[in-house]
C-alpha cells in the first residue's frame, strides 16, 4: 500500500481539502438518490472528529467551463447537511478571494462546500495553476473520489502533488477491496464479465485471462464467443465481426491456464420483452429466428459449482437481459449464490459497474457482497490493469 489514509495524518486544526464525488441525480433541484453523498459521510465525520475542517471539492455534470445555475453544487447543501449532521457553508467558487475567506473563517464542526470545479475549463486539463490556487485553501489533501481517479484533473492529480496527501475512507475501502480481488487474491479467483459488447471490454478480458482461474462470460458478449466457436446464435445480439478477437482471447486463456466458461444451455425467445414466450435449449441449438436472452439452468449449475470452489470473485456485468423477467433468472440466482458464500465468509466477492450494481440491487444480493463499487470507468480501468492517475498521485506523494 503506497498511500496514506486519514489515520496517518495529523488533522487537528487543519483545513482538509477533500475531493469527493457527489455527482448525484437531481429532479427540479431535489436529490433523488443520495447514495454517493452518504458514502462520503464517514470521511467527513472522521475529519471533524479529529479536529479537522473539511473543505469539499467536487465536479457536477459537464458545464465545460461555463457557470450554469442548474449545475451549481449549492443545490446539494440540504442533502449534505442531513448526511453530515452539521452545518455546510458554501463558497461561490473553488478558488479566489471568496473561497479563501470562506476557508480561513471555517469554524470547528463546520463543513465548507466549494463551487463546481468544472466551472473552470482548465480543471479537466489538469492545469497546475488551478491546482495551486486550490492548494492555497487547505493544509492537507484527501482524495475520496475513486470514481474520478481514472482522470488526471487539477483536483484529482495535480493538487495531490502540492499538499500532504491521503486517501479518504471510501477511497481506502475501494482500493483495499480491489487489491484483495486482483492484487494479491486468495485463489482460485473467478471473474464474471457480462454486458452487451466484447469491443468495450477487450482490455478487461485480456488482463483478466492472465490473472484469474475462471472467466465466466455472459450477456451479449457470450453470444460473440459462441459465434467464435462456430455456433449459430440466430438473431441474438452479437458482434459477429469480433469473432476472431474472441477466438484470440480464448487462445490466450488456454496458454495462461484460465478456463473460460460460456453458456452450455440458453434461454431463447423471439421477442425482446418481459414474459415473452421462451424455451431452454442446448447452446448449439439456437433457432434461426431465436434470440438468446439468458443462460440456462445447466449453465447456472456450472457457475454455482465454480463459485463453491472459488475464494475470490470479481463481477462486472449481468449474465442476461436482467431488466426483463424471467430473463433475469441466471443473474439473480448466481448473485444470490455468491452473496450467500460471501456472507458465510467463504468468498471475497467484489463487484462494480453501473449495470452490475443495478442487477445486484434488483436481485437482493448486494447487501452481502464483500464490496460493491459505485465507480464505473475507474473500476473498469483498474480491472484492465491500468494505472489510475488519482491513485498514482497519492502513491508518488508518499
């Protein structure tokens, strides 16, 4: 672990610049899902408890350097105050004299929220001058926004070089979970990768076949691999032009000793809708007019057996069209199996990605997974084996 945490810092009396992700959905100025805000609350509370004065840096939407009232962070103050159970003051800019005044007069027990960092066009260019202006507001830098760590921006990368730096509680939990899953995992390691397209997850698959023992492929991606094996998938979603790439991934897996698991039986329908008439068939018997929307019960048995043998599980993407009943069956059942093993202490189960979180929540399995990442791009890039600038900046500072 090449980065410090809040426990390594003397926070008493210090102004702590905390980079957070509070990019939450709004409807008519009201937060409709406060999950991201609630997840940063432990960091803010711990800083306050240690005598520190949290100053929040965050982006909101894509204002492209323009000041837009509908993208002002000021709208979030009521939700932030409920989550932190303390007063949240606001500065109308993230740099400048107004921000300096607000930071210097911040009282113990209060939190300061700075305005949207992306109101400055140079934020996304990792501008060192903007970072230096931000650094004038604090004594310590704390990054608690893993979901933004894959971008080298002024508030995520350049700023970390200018002040004593550490990871916040959410960032710490995220990095520890991912390290346990891919860095130094207990074996056997299994990865579940689903979703629509092979083309969007090429680097991910290429990295995983070198690091995991079992790679379970589901969703539309599995259809592309079935095509690569010479099977017909009817009118199913599949990237037929990617079949050679899929074949190369399978060949690489054979060399590395990774066993790729594809559906042995399939749930087939003619309509992409809930409760459409369907049948379960062997994977090599998809009709010409058939559409594969889920893995079948025999496939699920194989998956559950692999989970039973595994010590570590990484999950990204559903096994089928989980938005439509009953084509959510394999995703739900496999998720509940993984959750039960994690609850029993037999499996470290880490999951992430937008569709993945939605699917695990829908199945009721999410609460028992070891860790679920709300980060999309950052989670994927970590799984792809890439260096995340926001994390690397903390390590280099050390």
